[in-house]
C-alpha cells in the first residue's frame, strides 16, 4: 500500500525557495544537503532551481512564472523526478504534478525513503514504517494520485471521498499494529537495559556523516557500516568497551539533519530515550563543514529538548586530518584537551588516546547507584 519512489538513475531537478526578506547562507546549505540526499538514493541531479518568494502560493507553492520555466526545462531535458525542499500540501502535490507531468516528492519523503532503505533491525524497520504511514496519512490524496497514475495516467478523475476514507482507515489500522509491535520491542529492550544498568553508558551522537560510526568502530572494534553519505547507519549499535579496566556500554546512534521530519522524530522516540539514559554523550562534529557551528546548535537543541543536561556532553571535533591538509590551524590543534572539547581524527586514529582518557576521567566520578556526577 505504501508508495515507494524509484530514484535510481532518474534525471532529477531540485526546487528550493528562499523567503525574500531572509536571504542568507542557510538555503545554500539546505540545497547542498538535498542534493546529497537525492544522490544517496541514486538520483541524477541535473539542475537546482532556487526561487525567492514573498509568500507561498497556495496552489503551486512557487510562482506561476517559475513553474512554467521548470516545465520547459523538464520537457527539453527529459526529467523524470522533481524534489522539493519544502513540505508540500496534498493539493500542492497534485497541482504541481499535473503541470509538470512528472513525479514530485518532497524532502521529508526523500529522508523517509533513505531511512527505509538503510534500516536493518526489525526495531528500526518498524519505527520507519510507522513514520512512513504517518506521512502517508497526512498526504493521502497524493497516495491516491499514484494509484491513479498506475490505473491510467495523470489527469484522470480524482478519488471519491469513500475511497480516501477507506485508505485512511487502513493506514490507521497499520499504525495501530506498528505501535503495538514497537511497544513490545521497547519492553524487551528495557529489560535488556535493566540488565546492564550498573554499567556506565555512553552514546555517540551528532549530525549525519560526521564520523560517529568510524569512531564507534575504533573504540569498540565493531564493524558498523561507514560511507560518505547521509544516514549510512540508522540502527543503533551497542557494544561493550573497556578503558583502563573500566567497562562501558557504547552506542552508535542515528544521525540528525536539519528539518528532520516530525514523523521520524516521533517514531524514533525510543531511540532518543537510549540517548536520554546515557551517562555521557560524545557529540561528534565535522570540523571541516564551514557551518559546523550551526550543526552544533541544531543537535544541542534536540538534545536539550529531550531533557539532556549540557554537563554530560563532550564535544569531539572530528576530521582534523583534512583541516590540517587544507588549512593548518595549529592554534586549534593545541587546544585539543581543553574542558569538554577535543579535536580528533577518527579516520587517521589521531588523538583517540586523549578521548579515551577524557571518557575515563569524566566517568570516574559517576556513582552508578545514584547515577549522579559527584565532581565535575
Ligand atoms: N577525513 C576524514 N574522514 C572521516 C573521519 N571520520 C570519518 N570520516 C569519513 O566521513 C564519512 C562518514 O563517516 P561515518 O562514520 O559513516 O559517519 P556517521 O556520523 O556515522 O554518519 P551517518 O551514519 O550517515 O549519520 C565517511 O566517508 C568516513 O570515512 C576523519 O577523521 N577524517
Ligand atoms: Mg553512522
């Protein structure tokens, strides 16, 4: 029943909008991210359209002139897929697809499709399916549009109210079943967690593609999948590690990205609770991204939202090997051991020793019984 979009080798255009009054660098970063997300799924991005808008057109989101320009480009270049950076309403989807005679998806759908492809464990699979169903529910006529296409192409009579209602009922039933399944797995996982409640727990958190899994593999000798793409790992991996004879549980968690779909955050609540129950969070940051400060704020805001206290977070600036090649900054390198900030290269295994020492020093003061940090 869920519609899957085929991105592989499809000639694609991206569309992003910028509110006229608020032109800043952010949209450039977002369109770069959208490009990477599309390519992660195998799409071939031919062109990016960026439109400055004063207000959102209720019918087609972007202006009439722009959509005509995109239409000509699509016809001339045989484009098969259009990806919007903004979230579209069901009627906007329908109107735009009708004009462009091409499949249209939005950023949320792309992120959900990547997650769905990458999930391995039945837990992650169920969480993502739940997010997909919630998304489908909010775009229901869009879902029908696809069925309509299968039946006979764009432009056919719209769905009857009763058909939409049946779809809605079926999706709600599936959501209920998935919620039950997730609850059951949560219960099992809670029991597992209770077994290790006397061991100090550490989670690797951070934006996507910053090197969390690379660091996980180095610290724990795990074999977590690593790739220079967004959301290489969406399953949580847990390993036991030992530093100076002290045992720890280390978890590699799902990465964050700007405008993470609300449905996903909602479905991943239990994964976030894994983070919540940690004694120490290692916030991995890609120091080579020019806007890494923005990533830090974004991740920290989510962490604060779920109730994490700042004093249990260590910031680890990763990929200093590239930084030193491109732009040697000895002053930064020298700061590798100040307060709760460290500079490392997970790939080149540089300064991992300092990180281990930092972890040990930090957790030495945790009294597992009360779960409190005595000295900090
Ligand atoms: N140059 C350099 N590259 C690194 C370093 N650490 C990781 N990488 C690369 O960064 C990319 C992403 O690494 P991952 O470990 O998969 O990142 P992640 O944070 O787990 O990413 P997601 O699971 O997608 O959220 C890979 O190509 C790694 O080889 C580093 O210290 N230096
Ligand atoms: Mg990873």
